C-alpha cells in the first residue's frame, strides 16, 4: 500500500473475501467455490478474470443466504461490496508479485473484519 492508501490490488483482495463470504452464507453446505486455494491464487494473479465471473452472482447468493440463519450477516456483507470496489474504472488484470502480496493482505484483512463483525 502506497502512502497508507488502499491499492486496487488490496481492494480486490477485500472484495474477493466478501464475495466468498456471501457465497458461503448462501451455500447449503456452507462452502464457497471461492474458498478453493487454486481459485484464490488465480484471482491474485488476475482479479478481473475471477471477480468478473463472481460479481454477477452476488444477488443469487444474497437471496439464498436470506433464507438461512446467516441472512442478517449476508445483508451486511452485501452492503459492504460497493466500498470494496477498486477506485480505478476497471478491475485490474495481471498483477505483479508485490500487487499479489497486496491482494492477499486485503483478503486476509477482510476475512478478519468479517469474522469480528459476526461475533
């Protein structure tokens, strides 16, 4: 992160974690396809490729989650998504090594924030 500003790579990591959480809350088995380490690694290399596939599914995940005990938590995650979007006009494509590290830091930070909010 440059000068304390959240980079687009960091924000993409946060967004990835939020999408995974929302999918998990709406999944009957409590597992998200985004929980897969291979998918996470691909997203860290090319956020646009992965996130563009999963962003259109947000409403479906929310609707399923609202029927489950985690419905209230799902609404909070859903409402957080606009704040997590990168500031650039487009999701970043290929990330270099330092940007990938930033992606993972954002992902971890968002997972911790979601975990703390759920308590």
